């Protein structure tokens, strides 16, 4: 079992930046691949980014490639999402999630690979 708590959301103007954090507690953090998903108003939850257990494997949705960066610090049991050049379309609740599955793009891109989820943090981008 692992518990996940996101932080760092807020209101930002278009073109601005935010860094989300997700702190994990419970079993060994480095045993999990980690992902970020988001759910905007009236939309389904969608994949944003994922990172392998070691941090060597990075995976991104096309919509955020070149703007968002996922990273992790296994010593601090924390995964980050640096979001730059934010757009109004990035407005959503952002969730971090932990996976025991294989660290492949196909596996980490789907919600069902993640048994553990945080409560979410709101990101609002004003245009």
C-alpha cells in the first residue's frame, strides 16, 4: 500500500509555470513507476506523463511534450511535474498515481495500470 498526496496546484496566467509535487508514503517508493493524469471540466481523465522506477524512462502525452517535465527523487519519496508555457486547455485536476506494472509507454499510459491514486490538485490557467 502507498499513500499519495499532491500539492502545488493553483491559479496561473497563460504562459506561466507551476510545479506539482506528489509525496508518497508507505511501501518503498522506488518500487513504483509513477504517473500524472488530469481531468478537466466535463472531460475524462487523461494521461499526462509517467516516469520509470529509476527515472531513466520518461513518457509524455503529445499535448504536453516540450512543455512539461516529469522527474522523481527517490530519496525524498516524491515525484514532480514541472509545467511551463501553460495554456487554458491545461486547466484540470491533476492526479499522481503509482504503478507496479512494467515501465513501458503502453502500460504507463493507461489508468488501469495504477492501483494507487492521490486526491488531486487543481490547476487553473487563466487566458
